[in-house]
């Protein structure tokens, strides 16, 4: 009779060792997958931070552009209007009186 530790030409110890080796290989594969996953997550987090920083820079730039536009618009609003600038350049009362007299003479006196 064959020894009970052998079946089909293989010893139970050899089969058991093969199962343990497969289990070890599986554990190592799972650990490698975890490391790869950790690396992917770390890279994704780094990329997300980079994207966030770029977005913040772009937002700040857009705000600065808008602020400059608003400041230009406000400066134009603060400029004197045409009526105000015309009033500042209006002739003095005595100049108006002189012009009225000249015009009145031209309208009332016959031309030669």
C-alpha cells in the first residue's frame, strides 16, 4: 500500500507548500496593488492641488482685470460732464454784454 502522505505521485507536504506559496504570491500581489493605488491617489491629489492653484491664479487675474475696468469706468464717471466743462469755459458777463451790443448794432444798423 502506498504511503498516505502521497497521492498521485505528490506528497501532501508538496501540495501544501504549493498552496502556501500561492497564498504568499497573492498577498504580495495585493500589497503591490495597494502600493500602486496609493501612488495613483497621491498623484491624483497632487494634480488636484495643481489644478486648484491654477484656478485660483486665473480667478485672481480675472478679478484684477475686472477691478481695473471698474476703476476706469469710475474714473470716467468722475470726469466733468460736457455741461460742466462748458460752464467753466463760458464767457464772462461783460464779454456777453459786448457781444450782444455788437450783434444788436449789426441787426439794427443798415449795411453800407
